């Protein structure tokens, strides 16, 4: 869609006394969600929008600020404003699945396998997986998770190898790890503990995530358990803060919160 076509399709409304900046923001939001504007498309400058629409720059800036705050557009110094790539939305009250989450956002999930090996566990990994001295071999899977070709998440996973012998022969660029563990090895995720930490992304990870260095990000660690309580997975993930948001449902009544969480977990398993 050309800039002229884009501007010609905007018609201010006086119905309901909706503030003009909200109308401008809603217009761009609809164009992004409908696919008329795609990730990476340049947004016209505030000066250009002001002139073409006959609206003050103050109002245009207020609308753009609203879109930035919603994560729909990003501003790049000396380059302008662009439609943002879809953000990974991680609910915090039930078990998260990258592939399902990206599809819910209308994006195509992809995985690039960076490592798929069987190794001797480092001491800290052996401790996290609670491995006995006689069973220190682990399956190591390192993946770059993408949406529509855009890097979103670096995921580094370790699974006790005695629980999944031969799993390294699976093509995890096209197969789900959890589905493979469940169908081929009867290892079904029951519950997990996650820790989220704000970090500065290091240079090597920033290159893989295609972001500036240094850049703010999150480190997410997950320890997953079977229904027997046995630890069967430890994962460390790194994501760019600009491409991820966390979502939590809060309840005033603790009993309602427990009931809701139980329902959400049941659906996710």
C-alpha cells in the first residue's frame, strides 16, 4: 500500500466524540492487524502525516506514542518509525507453548537448530536435572525460535539422555520437542517452574537475535517435571525485550486465582 493510498483511506469521524489521536491510532492499528501494513513497513513521518491529514503534529505524535506503547510500531533513531514484528506474549499463569502462541498471533513459527547433541552434563546442568553420578549424559538442544523469519527467542534445552535414547536423530527444525517426548518416550509435562530475569544481551546472542548490542532482554529459565515429580527438562532462554511481553491474570480472591490457574493448566496439558 502506497503512502497516498494509505492517507486517502483515513476519514476522521465526529461520532461519539472520539479524540482525534485515538482515531489516528485506531486507523493504523486496523491496517497493521489486517495485513495492509506488514512488519518492517515504514510509517510516514509525523510531518508528512500532519500535512496529508491536516492534523497537528502534536496529535499525530500522541497517536504514534500510543502505537509504540502497544508494541505495534517501533522508532529507530535517524531511520524513522516501522511496523513492529509480532511480540511473543507469554502468559504467566499457565504452561507456555511457542508454536501455539505464534500461531495465535497470526505468525508462522520456525525453528533453526543450532546444536543437537548428546553430552556429559556440566555440573550446574547435572544439579538442575538432579542427575545421579551414574547417569550424567544429557540430550542438548539449542534452537533459534522465529516468527515469520524474525528471530524471537534463543532456547537452550537439556534432557536426561537415559529418558530419551535416540532422540538426537529427530529433526527439531520441524518437530516439537514436547510432542516428541510425549509420543515417543511417554514423557508428559505436568508442571514447571520458571524464573524471569532482566539482562543485557551479550554480543553473540544479540547477533543471533538480530538486535543491537548491548540490548535489554530477558533470561527465562524453566525446570519441568513429570507427574511423578521427576525433573525431565531444564531450559534457558534469551529474548529481546522489544519482542516479548508477559501477561498475568490477577485476582482479588486467592481461591478464584487457584481455580482459574487449575483450569488454565488443564487446558494447556
